[in-house]
C-alpha cells in the first residue's frame, strides 16, 4: 500500500517525460494535477487503513535490496510520518494548481514537481537509514533545478547556495549513519530506536552532533539558515510553497526520527543546550523578519523562527511537546504555504513585494481585497491566534516544554509575540492606507492622485489559498482529528529516553 | 512577462491656476472636449438627477413632517410605514439618505451667504420663539428640554431650515439634470461646452426663485424662512452649497480623514479642501465614507449606455463605483464651471477695462482654489 505512494508520483514523472509529441503546457499541468490528486486520494486511503491506537510502525513493506551494504527497501508509517505524507500530497497538488504561465520547459517542470513529491514521500516512509538518505538526496537536485531554471533574476546564486548547504547537510547525515554502523559494528541500517545504547557517550555525541548540524541546515536553524531567504526570494511561488510547506519538514522529521529516535540518551544530555538553541533561532528569525522590506523574505524569516519551536518541543521530548511538534509541522506547512501563495498573488498583480512601496491593497474596488483578507487570516494564524492551527501547535509546544525548559520556552513565547509584530507591520504597510504600488515620489500630492489599475484576482486564482485557509481553520477548531493520528506515536517517542535508562540499568533486561 | 508597477499607474494632468483662469475668462470648458466626456457627464448626471429627486423629496419631508421630532427613527421612510417599505429599509434595499444629511450638515456647518446670515438674524429668532412656544405647549419632552437648553430647539430649527433649503435646491438641480439627459437624447446637447451652457442657463433661470419654508405646528402655520427674508436660489443656496459641498466639505469625506488624525486639518474653516472636487475616487479603508455612499446610490440608477461602457473598462463591475466617482467628479467640474460662468460680475465680452478687471479677479479667485482640486480628472482618459 505504501509503495503506491511512491509509484504514483514517480510513474507520473516518467509519463510526463515520455509523453509523445509536444503537448501544450496546459495539458502537462492537468496531467500533473490528476496524478497528484490520485496521490492525495491514496494518502487518504492510507489514513483510513491507519490504526491511530498503535504508536509503532504500521503497514510495513520490505524486501531485501542490496543487503550486503545494509540497504533494504523497508517502508512503514506511524503517527509522525502520516500527517507529513498528507501535507506533502496536499501541498504538491496546491503548487501544481497554482503554477500558471510556465513558458519554458513545462514537461520538465512538472516532472520535477512529481519527482520531489515522490522522493519526499519516500523519505517520510523509509524505515532504513540508507533508503532515507537516498530519498533525501533525490529531492535535492529537482529542487535545485526548479530554482535555477524557473527562479528570479538572482536565481543562479540562490540555487547554488541552496545546493552547497543542502549537500553539506547530506554529507553530514550520511556520515553520521555510516559512523553509527561503523561504531556499532553492524551493517544493519534499519531504523532501530535504541541502536546507540551500545556506544560510548562521546561517540554518541559526535554522531548526534553531525546529524543535528545536517538537519539543522535543512530545517533551517540559526546560524545555518542563510540559504533559505535567498532560495525563497528567487524561487517561483509554487516552489516556495513546496520548499516551506514540505521540504523544510524533512529536517524537522529527521530531527525527531533520527536525532531523538536513534540517540535518546545523548539527546537527553544535550537537551538544555538544544532548547537554548531553539530560543536563539526563534528570536533571531523573528527579529530578522521585522527588519525585512521584501514580503517574501519576511515570510521566509518567519519560517526560521517557527521551525525553532519544533527544536524546543523535541528538546523537551514530553508527549505533549512532541504532539505539539507534529502540529507545528502541519500548521506551519499550511500557513507558510498560504502566505507564500498570497505573496505570490500580490507579486503577480503589482510587480513588487517591497513593503516600502506597497500600500492599501485591501482597497475594496481596485486593490486585492480578498487576497488581503486571506493574508490577514494567514498572519493571524501564524501569530497563533486562537481558532486557527497556529494556536494549537504553539500552545502544545509551550505547554509541553514549559516545565522542562522554562526560560527557553518563555523566550520562544516572546518570539511568538514578535510574529504578531512583523506580520502586523506587513499587513499595515501593504494592505492599509491609500493604495500605492510605486515608490513615493518627491510630491506627495501627485502620489495621492495616482490612479492604479491592477488586474483583478480571478476567483480560480484564490482557490488554492482558500483551500489552505480552510485547512488552517479546521485544524484550529477541530484539532482532535490530527491529534488522534499522532498522539500514540508521540507518546511512544517521548518514552525513549526512559527506555534507554531502563535498558542500561538492566530494568528490561 | 514581468509586471512593471509603473505601467499600472496613471497620473492625470495638473493645470496651473493661470491656465484655469485663462480658460474661465475665455469661456472655455474646464473639462476636455470629447464625445466620451459628454456621454459620461450626461449619463452620470442623469443617475444623479434620479438620486437627487429622492433626496430632495426626503429632505423636504423631514423638514416639514419630522419637524422638531426628537427621535426621528422613521425619517427616511417618507411617511410610508408599510411592512414592505420597512423591510426594504432594514435589508438596506434603499438609497443612502445619510449622504443627503452629510451634505446638509456640511452646508449647515460651513454656512455662507444670505441663508446663513438670516439664520442668525433677530427676525428669525423672533419667528422661532413663536414656533417653540406653540410646540412646547403640546410636547412635554420639548417643554422640559427647552428651559434647560434654550438654544437647542433654535439650533434644530436652523438645521431644519437648511434641510428644507437643500431639498428645494436639489429639486431644481434634479429636474435640470434630467432635462439635460433628455436634451442630449434629443440631440440638442452634444458637446461639453453645450452641457456647461445648458447647466448655466438652468442655474440662471432659477437664480431668482424664492427660497421659503413654512411649518405647521398644532394646526397653525408658521414661517421659518418667510418670503420677506428675500432669500433666492442662486445667491443664498446654490453658491453656499457649492462652497460647502464641492469645495470645503468635511475632513472625513474620503481618504483625507487620515489628515485629521495627523492633526493636519486646518483650524481655518474657510481654507478647508475636502469637498467633492477634492475627494479621492479610490475609497480607502472600506465602505461607508460619504462619497462611496453616493456612488452606491447612483449605481442603482445608472443609465444602460454608461453602465455598458463601465463593464468594458478596467475591472468591469468590480470597480464600478470608482468609475462612477471619476465620472461624477468630471460632471461636478462642469456644474462648477456653469456656476462660475453664471456668476461673473460682468459679461465676459464687456469692453470696459474695469469690468474686465473685475472678471479677472473673480476668475483668479476661483482658479486659485480649483488648482488644488482633483483637476487630474479633466483630461480625456479611459477609466
């Protein structure tokens, strides 16, 4: 059943690549949307087959592949990966739907989208470390191409920076996995949570450190974040949606699954430092967001801040905080995708994202009133207002982490307050006041008289954003739907450090 | 294709005061002479005429039937209290009579000319005393209020007098605008110059119409604005109306309301520039500000020809109220143009140097004020 989640996008990609003749871009887009809709439907089928009460891996599939080097094809799904698989299916569909005006190489563009979606599914489902690494790397090249071919004017710089950072991340992760095998003396790369208990603490810390930096680059955490704002600024809207909504989650997923999952003992030792790192990342991301004048960069820096909550939750590693981490991954996926979509609409209609230039876009007659309305909803959700997904995730993260790391949690709460600051700045500058889309001139009277003729936003252009906004509100109002899926898994994961302690004291022996 | 922001903006022309003065003295129209302008101005004035008809009826009803009513909850219903009318009122399937009240308040606040002078006269005060005596004798609430606040009822009567006067003014203007639309259909008017001339003749013809106002209190009839006061249409109502509504206005008319918050509103009422000729057609901060109220009302009565053209330009129905406002501003410049032409101290072709100097001074004073207004709408342009 899980293999189908890989087959659908990969076969779709091949279908597009070998489609005979020169089909028009619109047809390519429709085929991609159909394939992705199938993938979403199949993901929902997996959801139906999933047993929420079981905290372990389910629906497992495996066959020996290259056993001599420990590479087995083993897939499984649990309460941590299932929401991410669903988000991946939904957001890739959204980015295909919101792709318009692809003038060059539509065939490759859509094939790469499908390839990324399949690789991400593979990474979330892999139960073998090497298999995970393969999928993790597989997603990298298509994304690099998507930025460097269909990006903005500085795309070469941004794409190369992205490639270098993520390649280093891959090397570190592979190094840690190989190191683990080397030091434990096995060639078994299967995902066994307490494999590391045989290792000395020094080795554990070394391997965990490599993984932390590797995933810290991907998440990204300060100071490894510098590739992200550039990549977002140069990427087209659909690619930004994928990058923020899905690909960053590979990092946080790796953090929970491999850092916490493989090295619970070393993790417990490092946890206070990790919580401090989370607070620094949150505060730095938020403060940097305040200083931005490009709307897209502001949203990108908000991602840096909000990903810090997941590190905090993982450091605390309580059942509630880990559940909060899952919620944060899902809600950040939806909210940041929504914000990037809306910024994309603003950019497409006005030709600028500059907060020193844009004014009054909520203008009911000649502005972008509906886009502005959704933007206000999105920023409220991001700032954690009750009734929306952001509130649930932030509340769970803070509630779960406060007792373990009160200072770091309080600092992260300040970061949450700063989210309201920078997003209110964004909304106030770009959406309120007298409408303007050009830089102010020397003559304010002339500026106040400029007639502005933006093309209207067609209803179909807002459908993807509306769907995401509905998701944000539904999760905010009925969080139990998501909570039920992930609760057992996060509780199991939170037990790991205790399990290791028991093992060492011979309690379970 | 990248979108260049600058391509999406349009800046209208900004004629200098000297250019405006020269046009006024030469008898040229302020608005550029194009066939499209004629269509816009005539059609928008037709819908305005329909709206003014309703406003006028309502203002006169309020002044006569809701006179000194301390709680005029049903004042917009023109006395028709049928369930259907009340229902349409509640679901807002109606005109925004609030806009008419804004204009009345504006006139009342910026009072100029003979009407304002008469409202402060002893004769008016004496007339009001008789009315108040009669009214308080039968209304216990007013009988209680009057000794406590002796100026309150007097001020309400002044307000009612302005309301009635505005109702009478709009009666004439409504008929004039609807006549203009008929004249254009009949082929008598086909240029902007002819529109201005038609309006000028209409204003001049009604110039000497008396403005009077009487109320009936407990079966007895009282004059509020008696014929003896000698108030006339052009000098005492039309010109003060233009001053109050076209030029000065109130700070909350349109986007300039932000200036009030920024303490940028002039303390000198006479230099206010928030009227219809200064209003920003782009509504800011949503609905509800007075210009958009009027545009909503005019939208209900838009002639099909103009509506059809609006549907074809820019966002079609999406920004139709902005387009109505742009056309409306063009038409208001025509009305102002006609009013100026009708009130020159001497005929424009007068040979006497002293008469010419007087005309020049008159044109210069208007041009100085208009040069700060939204003259960017005077050029021919698509919307």
